[in-house]
C-alpha cells in the first residue's frame, strides 16, 4: 500500500488524469450505447414463469408494454355521452397515430370487449395502449413517446366540462420519474458541510467529495454499460450511487483523518499521506472487501435479477476503494499542509508537533460506558429489540402504482380503475393452457365456467385461442387488490384446487400467471433461499474477522450486531412503508408490501457497512490490547479515539442516504430509509454503546482463541500500527487494575 501511495504522489498529475479519463470514457461509451436495463422478476421453473413462456410462445403478437388511459365523467354525465365519446375517440385516434404506438383498444365499438371497458355505473371508461417494443419491457419505451401519449390524452380539450383523464402503466410511469439528480446534490452538500465542520479546512473537506464523485460517476456509467452484457435492474445505478457516495466519502474521510494526524505530529506531507494509506488505507481495502463479499453473496441465490444488482453495487464499491488509495493521496499531495485548518497550522508553527489525544465528549463518553456497562448495554439492547418488533409482521410483495403519491396521474388512474371496475382490475391473473385436440378445448371452456364461480373471483373472461389453436388464455379478475393477501390466497387456491379439478385436466399443461402470481413466486423463491444466503454472508464475514483479530468472540459479536442492525432497520422500513407511518407526508405514497428482493440486497449492503465500523473500532482496540494486554484500557482508548470519526462518518452516510428519499422512487426511498436507520443504530447504539459495554463485561475473553487454532491460522494485519508493539500478544489478564480516568486514556495514546 505504501508503494502505491508513493507512486500516486510522485505521478500525481498522471493519476488524476487517468481517473478523469476513465470517468470521461465510461460516460461517453454509456451515452453512445444508451440504457439497457431490465426489471425481469421472472424465476425459471416457477408457475408464473411457465405461464409467461406459454403465453409468449402461443401469442407472438402480445409483445410490447401495455398502458391504460382512464377517464371519469362528472355526476351528471356518462362515458357514453356523445360529447365525451367524441372528444375521447378523437384523442385515442391521435394517440394511435403517434410513433411507437402499436395499437389502441378503446371502449367505443360494436364488439363485446369494447363495451366491457365501461364501468357498470357508466361513469368510468378506459382504453389500452400497446407500444411497439421488441423486448416487452417498459424500459425500452422512449420517455418522449410516453410523454407524447400523456400530452395527447390530458389536455384542455379532453378535460372539458369536468372530465377527469388519467394514465397508468409502467411506460407512463417513466414520465413521472425525476430528471434532476436532486437527491445526490443534497446528499453531497450535507456531506461537504459535515466534513468542513469536522476538519475546519475547505480543501480537506472537498477531497473526500471529489474522490467519491469521480469514482461513483465512473461506476454509474459502468453499470449502464453492464446492462448490455447481463440483466441489470433499472434501480441498480441509483442504488450503486447511494452506496458508493456513502462508503466513498467515508473511506476518504478515514484516510484524510489519519493524514491530518500525521501532519499534526510534524510529518512531511508525503510521509503523512503515505503512512495514512499504508495504515488506514489497508483497513479501507479490508472494509471494502467485506462489503463486496456481502454483495456478491447474492450470487449464491442464482437469480438473474439479483446477479446484476450484486455486480453493479460491487463495481461501485471497488472503484471507491481504488480511488481512496490512489486518487486521494495524489490530491493530498496537491493541497499540502492545507489539509489542516488555519488555526491548526498556526498552532503547529507556534507550539511544534504533538500527538492528538482524545478529549472532550469522546473521552468522557468512553469513560462513562466503562463505568456503567450493564445498564447501558441493557438500554441499547432494549432499543434494538423494540425497533425490530415490526419486522415480525413483514409482508413481502411488490408495490405498484397504487402506492405512488396521491398527486401522480398513475396513482389517480389506479384509483379510478379500482373504483369503477373493482380493485382486482389493476392486477388481473392469466390462466394459460397448452391445448392438444378438441378435448382440451372443451376442458378449458369448463375451467373458465368454474373460474367464474370460484370464491374471490370477480369475473373471468372468455377463452381466447391463439391463431394455431394450441394455446388458450383466460383472464381472471380477482375481487381483491393485487397487493392484498386475499389475492395471493386466490392464486394458491386456483393452483391447488381449481385447476387440477376433474380428471380430464390432470394431464394438461395449465399454469396461473399475472402480476401478483409472478411477484408471489419471486418472493417465495427469495424467502426459501434467504437462510442459505444469510448464513453464507455471515460465515464469510466471521472468517475474515477471525483472521484479522485472532479471536472467537469478536466475529461472533459482530455477527450478532449485524443481525440486530438489519432486524431493527427492517422494523423501521415496515413501519414507514408497510404500515404507512408518515409515508404520504414524505411523498412516498400509500402503505404497501415490502419488495421481495429488498431483504436480500439490504442484508448484503447493511452487513458490509456494519463491518466497516466494526473494523475501524475494533482495530484500534486490538492495537491497544497487543501493547498492554489490558482489556478495559483497550476498549476505553479504542472507543475514545475512534468514536468521533465513526460518528462523523455516520452523519455523512445518514445524510446521503436520507437525501435519496427525495429521489421520487419508492424502491430507492426504501433503501435510503433502511440504510440511514441501520447506520444510525449501528454507529450511535451498537458501536459506541452496546459493543463496548459487552466488551467491558467479557473482559479478556474478547480476545480468546484456542492455541491449536492460533497455530493454524495465517497471520494478517488490517491496520498495522505506525509503530509496531515491542511485545507479542501477552498472556490474557482479566484481573488487572487499570486506570479508569481520562488522563490514563490520553497517556495510553501518547505512548504509541
């Protein structure tokens, strides 16, 4: 690491230019290639996947995203009123002629299907717009085409006389996505303010921001290119940006803090930067590796949808780590001693160099935890348990446009369809069957009749055959909303009881698909594989900590703390998004289920971020333990010296994550609130309260390792001290009588 830092400082202009070249090249390539994201939740082998495959093979013309135009008349009118029919027919004709629109099926016409698009009370009607897309993904519909449809449907002419016109569908939802990166700007601005308050130097506070922006920007465009090579979800770039800004600024903060300490001890700029990269930089690489391992743990699930997310987020973390140990030292060499504030530079010139001792609140808090470990530990545990309780009611499902903000046109269209035709209209099920002869056609006709009389079914359409007559589809509208548990129960009932039915259907290939069925299948697969995934991630993290700290207790406590952070943060997410506590005032829409992939991604990200703080906190404690063999002193000094930088890093992360609530994307807002809650609890409850309290209570047992295992483990060092201790690991002493006042903590630091 020291050699890397020396090269980057010696060739600082080349280093900066290489990073800028990488950023510019990926941005240009992504701009030329264009986006290629895919939100394909389909899991091969599931019922819904088989239904979709049959539908795709039998009905080749059903490709393309379908969206809806819904209108509702005032009380005194009907959708069949000549003036309303004339205005809307003209608008639908205009839309049908727009580029990219394949077909428009409205409610006005002689066929029975058209008449069914007008509600029983006659006041609500809808039309179905099908876009010409080749991959059946709404993401491939250009935003300009979707905007043209909205403009043609919603205007002064169509909305005359109090007629309400709204539009729904995934392509229409693209027009509501925010274009300005407001969330990133606010998050970065708050981070810059926190850094300036922590450092007192404008130059030093800007370096972590610059490092993070270059690395995250390169990763952002790299993820766009990755989408051309494999399926990558459309929220992956935003998720990568969210995680990358948080960890990137934090990693740079840790290194700059170490660099500043070196300058305050009188080291030359080059030597201070080299020492910072060689010590804290190694801890950054280790912490980044744990984050990547946790993220790449998603690959064990073997789900294409999550593979792209895992690689995209890992790419961002790798680039932020690389920038922290290469670009940052080059920039540090440019600003020289301006990494210190003017007051610090004047004091250094007047008083000479000296070690920075922990004083103020950090030292007082560390001593306070040492004196009261039991009550403080119980208080911290109680807080985590209370916040984790809502997790017990976690309902996995997929939010839809019914969860959008009440002011959006997609939410209004969703509500109008539900009011006019029943809530199940927003998420119909499809029963698809492979036919082999006239007998199968008769069996499917009888099945359609049974579906109409099934409890929970509002209506079932006629049997629709493909041109070859070998595939049949029946559209089933549930009585309940797509997100309702009753709809999920109906899917199970159809698959388990209704479809197997009589013996003539036993040998037929019949499957239930649709939005709810697909999401339920996806959630079931995720839940089934979640224990394996969590076990793999925790096991790998424990192995890394075991090698780093040569202790059984440290990895086990870290695993327990990480699980506690995940559970409590999910409790907050359930309260806000599933129970709806404050979701509407925050602009996050109405209450709804939690996305099925959220637990997997959040476990990965949160486990990695929690390991960061564990590494930086325990590394200093371990260093003091190696020197003194005094557990109480090691915990006290380690907490006093690291709590300030950990808290500053946490405030930055929380600010960045909460800023993404303003992104306008419900999924990203879920990530933002979950990550912000987890980091806050991890930094202010776990790492600065519960962990040191437990370590005080356990004494020397914190560092116990069986002798036979100690001999077999390879020896690695995460963050070597600037001056190696003269003694090897001393015999464990739990009965020592260490000093407990702040002066002893300061003297322990000065002795390093």
